[in-house]
C-alpha cells in the first residue's frame, strides 16, 4: 500500500481537532440544558447565553473542519497528486485552530457588557451561529481563500477536472461567498436578519447539502465501489433539486421578520419541496447498499452512510416540513419544535457525514488491506447515538406541541399565555428528558472516541508482527 499523501495527513489533523470540538460542543450543550432545569446554576459565572453560543459555534466549526478534512483526504486521490501549496495549507490549519482558541477564551472572559463597534470587532458580533468577532471573520476568510486556492490549483495542475470536482469548486465558491453576507452590519434588525439568513439557511439547506453530496459521492465510491458514472449522475440530479428548492426555500425564514408578504407564498411553496432531493438521496443509498447486500470492508462507514441518508431525510425533510408552511409556522415559530428540528437535522445530515469520512480515513490508516473494519464499540456508539438523539428530539417535539396548543392556539400568544406555556408540565418535564438523553448522548460520544482510537488496531498489529 502506498504512503499517505501529506494532504491526507493534514486531513487527520482536521478530523482530530473536529472530534475534540465535538466533545466541547456536548459539554456546553449539557451545561445549557442543565440551566433549563436550574437557572441559577453558574449564573454570573458561565451564563446560559455563553454556553448556548459555545455549543452551537463549536458545532459549526467542527463540522466545517471535518468537511475540510474530507476534501483534503479525497482531493489527492481524485487528482492523483499531492495538494498544491500543502505547506500553506498546514499553516492555515494552525492559524484557524489558534483563532478559534482565542475567540473561545474571549467569549469566556467577557460574558456581558455593552455592544458597540469595539465589541463587534474584538468580542462578538452577536449573530447566532456566526458570533465570531470581525477580526476572526477576516481570519476565517483568509483561511478559506487558502483552502479554495489549494483545491482549484491542485485540480488545474493535475488536469483532472472530474464531474465531482466541478461541483465542488462551484459549491465552495458559493459557500465562502455567502459567509460575507453574515458580516454586513446594519442597525435595522429586519435588514440584518434578512442577510443573516443568507448564511444560515443557504449554508445548511443549499451549499452544505451539496458539499456533503460531493463527499458522500466519494464515500460511496470508496466504501461500496459504486461506479463513478452512477454517483455523478445522482450528484447532478441532487444539485439541481437542492438548489432548485433550497434557494427560494429561504423564504420560510421571511414570514414574520418584516419582509414583504409575497415571501409567505414563495417560502411556503419552495421549502415544502425541499424534502424531494432528500428522498432521492435515500433511494440512492438504499439502491447502492442493496446491490452490495450490505456487505463492505468498512462496516462503520457503511452504516453511517445509511444513517446519513435517513437522518438527512428525517431531520431536515420530515422535521423541517412539519413547520415550514406559513399556516403552521404561525403557531410553531420559535417554539421547542425549532430546536427539535435543528438537532435532528444537524445530527442526521452533518454529524453522520463527518463520521463516514473519519471511519474511511481510519480504515486506510490502520487496516488498509487487513480484515474488514469492525468492532463491538462502533455498534454500541451507533445505537447509542440514534436512540439518544431521538430521545432528545422527541422530548423537544412534545414540549413544542404543548407550547403550540397552550401558548399559541388556546392562549392567543399573549405574555401571560407564554408564561402558562412555560409552566405547563408538558413543556417543563421534557426538559428533564432532554437532559437525561443528553448525558447518554455524551456517553455514546465517549464510546465513539474509544472506538476510533482502537478499531482496526489488532488487525494492524497482526500484520506488523507477521514473521518476515
Ligand atoms: C440539513 C438541513 C437543515 C438543517 C441543518 C436545519 C437546521 C435548522 C436550524 C438550526 C434552525 C433554527 C434556526 C434558528 O436558530 O432560528 C432551523 C429553522 C427552520 N428550518 Fe431547518 N434545517 C435544515 C433543513 C430544513 C428543511 C429541508 C426545511 C423544510 C422542509 C426546514 C425548515 C425550517 C423552518 C421552517 C425553520 C424555522 C423555524 C421557526 O420558525 O422557528 N429546515 N433549521
Ligand atoms: C449532549 C447533547 C446535547 C445537549 C444536552 C444539547 C442541548 C442544547 C441546548 C440546551 C440548546 C439551547 C436551546 C435553547 O436555546 O432553547 C441547544 C441548542 C442547539 N443545539 Fe444542542 N444539545 C446537544 C447536542 C447537540 C448536537 C449533537 C447538535 C448537532 C450536531 C446540536 C445542535 C444544536 C443546535 C443547532 C442548537 C440551536 C437550535 C435552535 O436555535 O433552534 N446539539 N442544544
Ligand atoms: Fe431554512
């Protein structure tokens, strides 16, 4: 077996930092969930607002780092050469990690205070999911430029512009360009929100979805040996459907923020069509896995591929569709239905995709020619994750339904109806369930880490000690 490309070694660094941040995400999530039960806990020391912010910022950063790792992993395989500017790529990696560390430290040290241009530049921008201060924004832009340059230059030098790479290059340009929309500052909250959604929605429901399509196309070729012609045909169809529905689907966030009324129709119509490509992806995965009778040399990667297809459809498609029509969203907007969907969609579509990439890398490193990659721990982590994410999401969904009835439909969305909703047992009790399942989710994470550190090791040492 040939040696790893430098680019693939860099991918392993990305995956490692991503996994550490995944752990940090869960710790801050658990603190925030506990503060729901006991609001005085750490009040004034580590506020809910900070825990929540660190929870979701860590998520965005680790998922993106995992995707970058995935691109650095597959790029040399696809082009048959080392990535151009690999030294620059490594430098950019350290810049990114250092910037993230400084941003987190500042979040923790300066938790409250006034907001002005100084704080915008140096402490936080205050836009959910992309709170990083402006200096870090520009750092992220620089790192992304290096990344983009490396991808494009490697493809040009290798003269191997495959269909998958073409989609990747166009998609990354859109993904990075949209980030700039999140840096536009205006004191008008409606205008601000208008542009902010360009990042949040057009990332997760358009450009990330296509990026994951690219990565899963490579994953299917690696894990199941699916022919390039088949994955590329599916990829083009998915890109067409994802962009066709997702771009104007943006309107489902423009129902009640002061944007013109025509968004009710546009947003409702196009976002209701968004599950269609997600169904297509399930069909694609079942078709490919079925034609191999679920056999593959990389068991965990195969099962996480299936989880990705179903999770994307259930979390984004079903839990998204549930509240996307304006007639329903009028009642459900901003209730616990929203985080129920947010958790299931991010986990189902993007955590799963990251785990596929990581297990592919682990197999290549530990047991490239050995027996099938398998263990008991990955199965335990897999079942644990699936049960506990549905446990958390189920609890939030129940609470959300109760809020819809008690606070909105019956109470008429007054302030006292809001309080009545918050005090209702069907809203309060699920918060205990969420916390409990959250603890078990963390346990599944620990099993996953144990597995990633050990799986395939025995096979690797067995081949190493073979008599010469
Ligand atoms: C993987 C893809 C997706 C992810 C990761 C995702 C994630 C999220 C998150 C985190 C929020 C909450 C945003 C906030 O903080 O306010 C949200 C809101 C929303 N999502 Fe998605 N989503 C995805 C796909 C979809 C799809 C396909 C639909 C529709 C079919 C949808 C419908 C909605 C709606 C209507 C809201 C607004 C909820 C409200 O009014 O409070 N999402 N999504
Ligand atoms: C130990 C497990 C977890 C716990 C206890 C937890 C807890 C929480 C809490 C308390 C919030 C704040 C909710 C609020 O403002 O009302 C939150 C928000 C959020 N979490 Fe988690 N979380 C966990 C795992 C995850 C995972 C695995 C993901 C996705 C990969 C995730 C994604 C999100 C998102 C997107 C939001 C914002 C949702 C919204 O605004 O609608 N969380 N989480
Ligand atoms: Fe959306």
